[in-house]
C-alpha cells in the first residue's frame, strides 16, 4: 500500500516524502505489537530434516504500549473549557463545555482516544483528525502507517496527508485526505483512487476542496516524548520500545525455553517390548498391560533395553527461568520509562506495580514528559471541535491528568480542604488545587455552586469554615 500512496502523493505534487524504509520500520514495531515477529519463526534440525517451530511470546510490546496509554489517557482525565469573558456571572450553564462533552461522547473519544495513544506508543505516531459530516463534528483516530507528512518545520508537521484503504467487494480504493496550509489558512483536499491509481468520484456529501478558514490545523499529532534516534530529521516519533527490540527477544527466548522446559522435561517411563502385552489368563490372547494412548510410557525393542523398566524424571529449572524472565522484564521496563520493578513475573503471569509512585522516580518523570505533548494535542483538539461547531475559540482550556499513581489524591484533597477551612485559601484556589483547573474555570465552578443555593439562605461557605 505504501508504494501506491507514495506514487499518488508524488502525482499530486508532493515530493518531500518520508522514505519507504521508514514505513518498513513501523511494520517491524507493528509485528512486535501483534505478538509475532520474524524472530518467533525458526527451524530446528532433528537429524533427518529441518522442523519449523514458533516461539512462545509474553506479548510485552503490546503490554508496554497498553500500560503507557492507561497512565496517560484514562477515564480520570478531564478536558475543561471556560469562556475568557463571562457575560452572565450567575449563569450555571457552560455552552462550550456542554458542546465539547457532547461531541466527545458522540465520537466515543474516551475509548478510541485511549486506543490511539496506545497505538502511538507502539508505532511511534498517531493523529486526531477533525472534520464535518453534515452538521456533526467528527473525529478520526489515525495510526502511524496511514500518516504521511508533506511539510514540516522545526519538528512540527505543518502539512499532512492521511491515507486509508477502502474495500468495496472486489474493488479496492485508496482515500487521501490532505491538510495543506495555504495563505495562512488550512485547505483540505479529498481524493479517491481505484487500485490502478485512477481518480474516482467522491462519495456524496464529500467536498473535493474545503477551505476551513482556520489558521490552526484540524489535526493533532501525538508521539512518545522521546527523540527519534533512527532518523533525527524525521518529524514522526518512534515506538516506546524502538530501542528495546533486543530485550523483547531476550524475554521471549527465555519464556519459550521456560515452556519447553516443561514440554520436554515431562516424566517418561521406558519399558521392554515384552512388557507391553501379556497373555490373558482366561483366553490366552495377548492383552495390553498399559493404556496404548498414555504418552508417559515408551516401548523399546527387547534387545535395546537393559532393564525391564526405566524411569526418566528430569529435573526442571524453574527458578532459573523465572529469574531470567524477571531480569529481562526489569531491563525492558527501565528502558521503556517505567523504571525497574514495574513488571513482576509470577504464578499469575506478568503483573504491574500498583503502589503510589515517587515523584522523583523514572516513571513519574517520563509520564510528566509525555503529558506535555498530549496536553497540547488535547487542547488543540478541543479548540478545533469548538471552531467547527461554530462556538468560537476565545476560551480557556485546561487538561487535568490522572496523577493517582503518583500521589495520593485523597490526601491532596484533604490538605486543600484543611487549608480552605483555615482560611489559607479560598474556594477558587481549592478547585484549582484539587481539580487542576485554570483560575477562570475554577471561579466559574464556585459561582455555579453558589447559584444553586436557595435564595433565602445566606451566601454559603462551601467548606463549613473560614471567612
């Protein structure tokens, strides 16, 4: 597919494209993410022929990307919108927030967004793309293989194409959605091609050219916040495990050996051929002594067996394998930004740490570092949704991430409440501290609470104390 996309983009006048080798690298990460790479297929010579084999895998590439996504974009993350200038101080409604929440819900954002962050960590890059479908604002979630930068500056993708393959029966079609900055405003070009590269009519309602009248792009790129050391001039990111492929191989090699230890080391009993059958006392016919389907017993020709019955009970190297797998997990988790000890291999499989993480730990610093890129993307996404919905963009947008793994949020809330009760902070500062709101949004929330009080009651002290 990538060769076809390259040819189509070049035909449309885009010459400064990433090499096909880069997308081959993405394919390598995708194979590991899927659980089976070229490494897992091998052959063993059994003395007569080569036997194809498949290594067992712990699937740690998927696990690493999945855990990183769950730490970054989960159900506790909040996107808060507040107008910069409120014309009605007593209003209890926020049309901006209500509209944004409606659009995110309609686009299944909290599920699909988490999945995109997972794919971005696995494949290096992901993109949110906003567009109009009639009167509705829609969000696409685009993985790395479908993202084609067209122009970039200082590491930021300015113009970008998003490609997808459409199948309609026996016919395969390629859809290109290009966002190009022209004269300070973004223009979106939509194109459809058949499998031979010939242009096709667009579906009904899809414009070939859409002048957005927007200075900001209607797409947001997310990547792990680490340097692309494979191609430093490349604006796309690298997989969170891009520099840990050797470690993934080591873990799966040890795990496959662990599996074979039990498979090859199971108990067997070797016996002479004349012990397999004995004459029946009543009929005189030869009858089997053992169940012929039982794999524990192995019959040897009479002359090759020194003893009537020999037991083979190999000692299993369980602890050695567990230590080897655990060492590999420690190296992998440390290199992927979780720090040592994040993963533990025991009887329940691979488990993750659940205790509160120290603020000076590697995991804390890496998550805060990744939040920088994700916060910018979520802020721009919210602004794009409001723009397309005709709500305006003169708003304050704040992103509250889930820090429950890093600090005890209950203790933080209790401390803020004590300070509010003692009059050290006010209601607005309390909401800023406990909900990570900007001052305007926190002030609006406090006013909403006051506005809901019955008119015959005095202005409330929200926390039962203080001036």
